[in-house]
DNA sequence: TTACCTGCAAAGGGTTTGCAGAGTC
DNA sequence: GACTCTGCAAACCCTTTGCAGGTAA
C-alpha cells in the first residue's frame, strides 16, 4: 500500500470509529490524525502542539488531549510512560509489533521485535486467567554506543 | 532470616551505601526506610507521607523525594509508572522477581512470576548488544473477577 | 436548531526548587 | 564549626476543567 492510500485508509478507519461512537468529524480531529501519522517515532502533546503550530495549524491543548483520547480508543495510537512523568504516544496502525530498550546513559529509545514475547504473553494469560489487551515492556540498561564510549 | 534480622540487614545495606556516597545518616532517612519496608505492595509519595504522619512521624515531601532517590540508587526499591502519571514505588530487596498484570476494568495490580521472561531478556540483550540493568513489564487486560462479573 | 466541539484561561495535582534553620560529622 | 539535610512554601509543568462562542449534523 502506498503512502497516499495508507492515509486514506487511516481516515476511513477513524471516520468509521467516530460514526460508530456518534462523535463529530471535525477538521481539527483529521488534522491531528494527519500530523501524527506524518512523523516517525514517539511524540508527546507538547511536540505535537509545536509541530502543528509550526505549520500554522494551531489547535488548543484541550483539543489535542481530546483527540488523543479518541485515537487511543480507536487503537490507532498507544500511550507510553517512559518513567519521567511525561506521557508519550506512538502510532501503532500498520506498524510491526515491537517493544523498547531504553538506554539510561544516553536516553536512546531502541525498538526491537521478539516473537517469543508474544508466546510468553499467551502462556501467562492462560496461567493467570487474564485476558490481555495490550502490553508495555521496557528494558533499561546501557546501549552499544554508550558501552563503547566508556573507558575500560 | 527473621524479620528483625532482615531489618537490621536493610539498615546495614543502606548505611553502607550512604557511607560510600558520603551522604549523611539522618534519622529521617532511616525512618523512611523502615516505613517502606513495613508495608506490603506498592506505594507512592502521598501514601508514604500519610502513613508516616499517621504514626506521628511527619517528614516533609522534599525529604521523602530526596530519600526515595537514595533508595532507588541503592537498589532497595524500584519505580513504577502505571499509566496514570502517579509514580509508584515498590521495595525489591529480598523479594522474588516478578512482573505485573493490570486490570483496566477494576484497576487491580496482580503480580506474577514467569522465569521464561528472564531467558527472553537475556536473548534480547545478546541480540541487541544491550546491557540490561532492569526491566519494566506490564500486561494490561481484564482480570478473572471482572470477566466473571460481565454479563454474557 | 441543537448538541457537541473548540479555544482560552484558570484550576488541579504531583514534583521540584530556594532558602533559612537544624543537625550530622 | 562547616556543610549537608530538613521543612516549608512557592514555583513548575503537564493535564484537566469550566465556560462562552462556534460549528457539524
């Protein structure tokens, strides 16, 4: 699927969701959706606000928080807490399932994909009689680059 | 090891840490250590503050935050972020390694122990050239009790 | 037209900071 | 006695809320 089709698809999914829930299809909501899917990686409310303002499309923080909630509920993005009390978000639609390594030395956030985790998750769900909806896995430590730069 | 010996051991470890770092051994610091290890499960600054105040040992929030940082650095407690922007802590000294399930329906936090995770962690560390120091794993979903209480 | 949404600004709540006095070493 | 730590209160910052005006349906 090329990028344009992908965007149309996103809009379609979000529209479906808004219709289903009886929410209005306002231009702000689609502008925010578009902005989020235009950049890679993690973002937070502040960075989103600034990047939209930069493009002369200023929306209030209240609207950002409101729309983010809708995107979370429609499973187009997910929420992260990277231990610093600033909430981060990430688009998940049509992205490979992945988890994160966080370097406590340089702050780098590194994605990785390990299918074994999925199996373990299912095992735990069975064992604990728990219905999984999503997970949040972070490994903390020192990344390759920082290890190299430390004196022996 | 009985409880009293365990407490003495904790004090010893914390004392060693304070000495090593050149921090002072104030009564507040040991009172906070004692309070934290007197209760089970997770706590946050507010609950810690209140439970100490309850015992007529009031310490300021500033001192709590200060001491918590020291306890984190000495690896006696760990920090959690349960997605609600309230930082939670948990003692880890002499506790079995475990991770958490979080019920998004009733808010329950359920501990579990799955040794397979440890192996996966080591595999990822090798694969990604990453030196793990600690991990933060949360599975979200619906717990047993909430599943039962939902109408079919 | 009506109900919901947006924008603004103020309130809220957890965390951090600055400063004076107290206490450790 | 010097210097760090504590306590207090204010500052800080992200997030939420209340309200008036605007707009999708």
